[in-house]
C-alpha cells in the first residue's frame, strides 16, 4: 500500500514528457557571470555554515563565547576559498 503510494508520487514516477536542457549561453559575459555567481554563492554558503557550527559549539558544547564563532568563520572562509579554487580549476580555458 505504501509502496503503491510512493510509486504514484511525482518524484518517484517516470516523467511522461522529455526534459529539455537549456543550451549554454554563447555570450561570454553571461557565462562569466554565472561562474562568478557560483563562486560567490560557494563562499557565502561556507561562511554561513562555518559561523553556524561555531555558534553551536559556543552555545551548547564548550561555552567559549566568541572563539567558536571566530574559528568557525575562519574555517568556513578556508573551505569557501578551497571550493572556489577547485571550481575555477574546472572552468574551460
């Protein structure tokens, strides 16, 4: 019964129509803009996650008020820069 319900749900059933992918942009400005947005989003997400984990450690684990957030932000910055560097290495020349 549950299996039948899950098979009828949208994520689990096969789509009846073909999915069309968008063609990549031929304009180099828009291609570069997309890459820049990805790098910026990676950096911001890493900082948010690092700061949040540092705050959790400060608040509930160690009670070292400013240092957990500071350490989390530094580690988030390092992770974000690393992710941005790895993404830049995959770009076409």
